[in-house]
């Protein structure tokens, strides 16, 4: 291998050797980059833990299921004909209408926050009570019937709850008498069911929860409408809204689901089906997840470093000036510190302001340091301008979620084209004017 001798006669000024050293340096810098990513993940885990603590003290995410009519039935045991077995016959509404207003709040603990809410829900509909011949082999205990309503976290219930069933007013009792359909909620005693009749019902619930609210489509026809001043909803579950309006003032969403859209019938005995699996609802999405963006920016760390090294190498080639390797080392440390600074500032300012502050400080630091190393008025400004373009390019990659991969590939292709053009032109000039420093 040919050892290059520059016009100063120093082999360690070889550009090829410098590029090799910078490549090794870049590999070593992957270690602190990984440490930065682990710190970001730890901070995010702390934030999620605090959010869970706030939710645990307020009330967790809520899922509303019901009401359901439950009637004990007595049948003869298939194994022992002398013994009877009691099961619960669950009957779902013919129609259910859910109308709700979600009143969101932000709760803080230290620098962390989470979204909680109070929901005012009005539930109405009708039950079609089957005739006695619906279960001819069973004894139906009509006088022991009861209504149940499923709630994920009973701590969120506020005030007394009263349900009107037909002409009667029923008061809620805590807990559910069976856990075939759901595990928690409240019940209403019912002793006046008449086979073959139709019962209209309505009730109002004030329900506290956090992060999300969902409902289960129990009706043969289910209509649900939810409204809120929260302007960044995330709709989820087995069914998306039939219509929705989202703007700066909040959102309105409407669902319509029939019994043909789900995988459970209008009535059954025991715990054969779990209706909550078909629930749908809305998340109160916090629009800026600065930890996720900080982690994604750290994932681009090697790209930051490589492109910054490329900028400095271009300056060496263009200005025929030697930049010491220690300069590259200190610049790379500044780039690594950028990601830690970005994470710390984003916890206080939000990601956009933090990125502007951290990138601005890093760019100025590198430009000023370059001015101290290279006694040239134009070079620091060139570094400043190129770094501004670099950080702007990376910011675009971080904000374009759907098109980040496409934008990144186009950007890198253009950068490679520029590099190939500059290196090719410089190589041609060196061949015409002197020894080619890129030769081996």
C-alpha cells in the first residue's frame, strides 16, 4: 500500500487516513448514542409510571357496558338427574342510545402530565322480554331478575344513580351479582318483569376516568354519540365512527352498530360470550409525545455525526486547510450532547421549542469553535449555514411521520449526489494540478 506524502511531508495529514480515523470514531460514538437512547427510554418509563399513578388515584380508563337483564334459571344437571343447576340468562337491549359529553382536564405531577375526564352519559333504550317458552326445559325465576351495568373502574362513579324502567324508578346497588358478562359495575333489583312485554329504560351516569372512554354495542341497534372540547382524539376499538367532526373547538363522533356487526347474540346463558371485546371509543391523545421524538432523533444520531463530518471535510477540500482530528472529536461530543440537551429541554418546553434551542446552541457552539481553530472569517459562516440546513433536514424527518422514510431517502440521495460531484470534481483537479490525495 502506498503511503501518501503531502506537500508538508506528513503522512498523518493524509485525507484517506483521516477518513478512516473518522469512520472508527463514528463507530465508537455509537456507544454514547445508545446510552442517550436508554436515558430517554428511562425518562419515558418514569413518565408512564407517573401517568399510571395519577390514573390510579383518579380513575382508570373506562368501558361502559350495559344495561343487561339477568334472570336466574334452574335446569336439571346433565350428569345427575336428581340435582338442579342454576345459571344466569342474560338478555341484551333491543335498542340502546348512548349520548355523552366528555369534560377533559390535564393533571400534573412534577414535570409529567396526563389527561383525565368527567363524562356525563345518558343511556336509554328498550328491552323485549322473551316469553316463558324461550327456555322450555328450564325454570325461569322471574322474581329474582336484576339489571347490571358494567364499569371498568367503579371509583369513577359520582353521585347516586337511578334508572327508570317502565313506570318505575330503580336505585343502583354496588357491584354485580354475577361476573359472566363483566367483572365490575352496579346493579338494579327487578321483581316485576312480565314475559312478552317491552320495557323502556333510561339512566344518567357521571363517570370519571383517564386517557380513554369506550362503550360496548349491546343493543340489537346501538347508537352512540360522544362530544368533547379535546381537539386531538384517537378513535379506536372494533368500530370507527360513522361520522365525526374534529377541529380546534373539539370533536363530535357518532357510531351506529347492529347485532349483525358483532359476534355475540341477543341472549345466552352463563359466560359463553365476552361483549367487551367488541367495545369502541375514543382516546384523549396528547398531541406531542416529546420522548418518542427525542428517541427518534437519537436514532438519527449517526446521521447527524456523519453529515457534520462531511461538512468539515468539504471545508478542508474546498479551502485546502487542515482541520485537526481533535476538532472532529470535540465537535462529535457536542453533537452527542445535543440529544441529551434536547430531551431535558423538551420535558420543560415541548419538542419543537426544545429542538430549536438545542440545535441553535449546538450550531453556534460548533461555528464559534471552528472560528477559533481556523483563522478564516468565511469558514465559520459556511459551517453555520450548512449545519442549519442539516438540522432543518433532520427536523423534517422527525415531523413527517407518514413520509419520513421517503423524504429521508430522497434527501440522502441528493446528499450523495452532491458528495459524488464534489469529490469527482476535486479528484479531477488534483489529477491536473498534482498528486491525488485519494489514491492508495
